[in-house]
């Protein structure tokens, strides 16, 4: 009888220690809350009035259009890019060549 009471007491003690330690972990664990706004590392706009990100043109089929884009580096890091030149050949085929 004494042995069974001892085993039950040990099991109850372990259960109490487990519950208390679980409660302390949630109490002692440091948590941080942050509100964060993530912006694009670069902004690309058209070089038109107001430098907007929308370009509206009145064109007809076969018209040649030219436009310039501006890129602003919003990050404090280097942004590696390469330019691609798109041409329409006399046969009407699109080509893309790195500059």
C-alpha cells in the first residue's frame, strides 16, 4: 500500500511540475510585435509629365513610338540590372538583344 501511494505521489508531483513549467514558459517567453510597411526596392516610372507609372498614347497600327523610363533605387543596396533592346525588323519580327 505504501509503495502505491509513493508512486501516485511521484506521478502527481511530476504532473504539477509539468503544468507549472508549461505555464512559466508562456509567461517568460519574450514576444515582440511589429508593424511593418514593405516598399519596393525600386520605382520605375515613365518620363512624362509628372513621371507617372501609366503611359497613355494615341497610336495607330504601324506608328513608331518612343518612351523613356526612369528607375529610382529606393534601397540602400546595389540593384544589378541589364538593359534589353527590343526592335522590330523590316520583316515585322520582334528581337530582343542585351545592350
